[in-house]
C-alpha cells in the first residue's frame, strides 16, 4: 500500500505521484488532521480552510 501524501498547494490527501486535484507534485508526507468534505457549500470548516470541492484534505501540513 502506498503512503498517503498531502498536496502543499490545495491540501488534498492522495496516493501517487501528483495531486489529482491541482496536478502539483509538491507534497508532504507528514500532515496532521484530516477533514472529509462531503458538502463544501454548507461546511463551515471547509469555508474557513478555503476548500471548494469534495474529498479528503489535511488540516495542517
């Protein structure tokens, strides 16, 4: 199983070589906290973090 990484640009948590969200290859292996966004329009946490789409995101890189 591949280790999860968090994108330094958009905070998306993913496995693989590049971020599926923004295409960046800048990633961090160490991140703290995870938020699963299912409805970004109604989520206050997603709005505070600037997240505009569904998915798994890191809270702190």
